[in-house]
């Protein structure tokens, strides 16, 4: 920086309102606190004069808060001396956050007020010389000496016969609290005796000092084997120290939600990877969101299990608590326990990777059923000898099982409440990032602005994912209906195809259109925006999975009041599973053509929910995805002529 005019710029800022005055005070403390103590100029003098003026207008509590903010440098002894002369709250905040050299402290401490020197007793990083100077200045004790303390052990272990007679109420003594009473060292007694009766209110804390405890003998000795009545309350208090009361949760609102979500995430990471516990399982002790839901006692179902085999295809290792049910299982066997598809045995013989192979397991309830196998062969690095496979078993219908568990409106309402609580901090982060990126509160470095822009973009992506998840929940529970209207499928399909050209044309991939021969208009009873959203979701998901030079057939027709759209599946998706809608591929990292925050499987599931809400459906038939929607009587027959010769 060749010319530093920050202080002059801050002095020129208006301070007509309370908010502007606080901003100017914060900036003056920031700039002056970085200057050396011997800095002298008209701007520095004007800055200290302006601080003195702001001291009379800004409350002390606000000034103390501004001084003690994080990352607040205070290395200027002159500024510290100025702040130490103000109210105690401001002086305390300034002394606590000041970072001076030892020489600066030695020169400043004698000039500080006595009150400010007393605050230094909280600092343990001042150095030996500064501590010696404080002792010389009369702040060695820095506080009143504590009263003579009585040890509770001595009270409990003293013989009862040696207790002096009580002739007058003794002066109150300070009982030093003991962190924990040893469980194996009770007071010595000669014979077991019943616990004395509860003390009267006069012996309880808060009773008048002159009250005589019930059961105390003023002039006689206490019977052997019993605790003196005046110390019964002390014994009970000491016993209670070993078992502190459970902590109470006083947090509420968004803070509690965010905290418990973080605890839930950490607890999940500690569990076995791939094991999905039912959210309402009574035996599952992971932290739960404070939404007032009750346990339903659903079983624990693993969604994925990692495994490894030997060279013969027998499982030699499995991850998680269900490993005993899988170890020893032969993937190539065709017996009652394992029913594998023919492709698995062939792949094992040829040492090729397994992608989307189906296997049927019979056994424990947690692992029985249909699984999808994805695995790769392993070889020894030195000799190249085949040692087996390592991979993962996945439930092919995991999304469908989750959808069936969410059919109840209560579960949907709870999920939507969680989404609402998550949107609030995401919106706050996005707003703060946009403030920094747009420099609304002052100039910011370009590096910070670039980071803020990236954070704002990530927050927008997260919020868009929340909207999609909320839309899916409402569609599947019937809480949301597709907006009705009228639109022609042909122009909507034309616009969607043209929008996808920017991504598919450079890769020489896309769709090979096969329009109907009659070219009749295909009218839908849907709003145009809803139709555009549905077609984009489906076609973009498929186009993003195509390989270079891969063309997908796209045909549509209308018959018997139904409009059907047929799209070929990309080869990469067709190989994942043999039936049902394609799911996320293992290790999917997203495509250059983004289809959503939660991946391909979620996007197609949302498209199927939208089609079902519109009175149609979306399903897979072999290597083709078919979308059908209800049709209307055609109002025009020439709207789809523009697609007859469109190929890309």
C-alpha cells in the first residue's frame, strides 16, 4: 500500500444514526489499534478525538462488545490507555484482548488506573517482569484473602466425643467444596446405625443463623456410630457430589436443531458403514431431532455391505455387523442359499469387473433378498496372481423402500419441518456471502469476494436441492397437485431439445427424434411450466449419461386419450440394473450437465412422481423409458410440423 488513507476515510463517514456511530467506532478501534504507540499525525489526533466524542454517545455495553470482538487487534499502548480510562466494562474488554510486548507493558502499567491494574490479575501471559512490577505496585494479592476454610473430611472423621459443647451459634464458616467423595473411604463407625431423621428446616441451607438444628444436643455428646446432626446435611451434600445431576438442555429453536443434526451425523459416522437404521427404532440410540415424534420399532435394514472374496469366489471378508451372515458364501454357487445370475460365474472365470449383477440371498432377515453386486478383481502387485474380488452389495430397491416408509403424512410433515429448519441457516449463509461479494458494508479483498461468490453459489445449489426434496415429498403424499392447463407437447419438446443442443452437439450425442407420421397436435391438460419442468428433468438426466457419439431414439404418439413418450436408455444406465428405473452408479460424481443435487436416481424418481400426479406414469420397459400422460382433444393439427426433420 503506497498511500494509507483509511483513517481519513473513516473520519469522513457520517455518524448521524446510532448504527453509523457504532460502525465508525468499530473501524476507529480497528485502525488505531494496529498503529504503533508513537504514531503522530493530524489524522491520529483526530481519530482519538472522535473516539472521545463517541464515548459520550454510545453506551458502555455496546462499546465493550465492539472492543472484544474476535480478530480485534489491540497492539497500540496509547489506545489501551485511552480505553482503560473509560467505564469498567470497556476497560475490562480492552485489557483482556490487548497484545502488547513486555517492554510496552512495563512502560504502560504504572500509568494505568488502579482499577485497570486489578483487571490484569486475569492475565497469565504478561511475563515475569510485568508480574514483578504489579507486585511492587501493590496488586500482589489482587483480591481479598479467602476466609479460613474447614475441610469436610476433618469434620466427618473427627470423633463425636471431642465435639465441644455448643453454647452459642458459631460464626458462619466457609465449607470448601470437595470435587468427589471417595467411595471406598466412608467415615469410621463402630457399628451400623440407622440414618438420623431428616433435618428440620432450621438445619437446611438458608435457615436463620441462630436456629438450633433438631436432634442436636447442646451440652451432651453425640452417640457413637452416628453422624453429628449439624453435619448431616453436609454428609448428604458430599454424597450427592459423586453423582451430579444430568445436564439439562436449555437450547431451543434453530440452534438446537443444528446442534442435534451435527450429533446425528457424528453418530452415524461411528456406526457401521452402509447400515441404515430406521429413524424410529426403539433400540437405536443415536441422537434424534427434537420434533416430538415417537418410536415405531422398525427393524434395521442394511442398504449396502462391502465385501471381499478369495480366488474361488467365496466371501472371505464383509463389513459391518452382518459379516457372519455373509462370510463363506459362494457367489458362483447355485444352491438354496445363493441364487446368482449366469453373468456372475462367467465374469469370475474371466476375471472381469461386475456391474449391476443380480444375486438372491437366503439367510438372516437382515441380508436375505435381492442384491445388486458391483465388484472389481484384485491381483497381487508382484506376481500378478488373481486373489479375488472386492466390491459392494446394494439393495436395488433402496429408494422404493424409503418411499414406502414415507407414505404416512406424519413422516412427510416431519421431513418438511427438517427442511424448513435447514433452509434458515442456508439462507443466512447465502445472504452473508452476497453482502461480502457485493461489498454492501464496505470494500472487501478480491479473494474474499471470490470465496463469497462460490459460497453463495453452493448455498443456492443446496436450496434448490431442498426444494426438489420438498416437492417429491408433497407429490408422493398427495399434498401437491400438478397445476392444470393446456399445452401442446410438440413446441415444449422442441424448446427442450434446443436447450440440450449446447451440451450434446459438441459430443455428437443426443436424441434421434421419431415424430408421429400424421403430425397431429398432442394436447396435454397440464400447465406449460409443469410440462417444461417434467421434460427437462427426464431428458437432461438421460442426455447427461450418454457417451460420445451415442444417439438415443425419441418417439412420441397419441392414442385413445393417452400421449406416450418413449426414450432409449443410455448404455451406461442400461448396464446398472436389469429392471426398474436406473439408479445412481457407484462412485457417481455428477455430470457436466447437472440434473439435480441428489443424483440421477432421485431425479428420475421425482419425474415419476410428477407424471403420476399428472395422471400418467413413468416406467422402464427393457432398454426404453416410457412416459405417458393423459391427452386432450387436439385444437390444432399443425403445431408439431417443426419436429419432422429435426435430428441431433
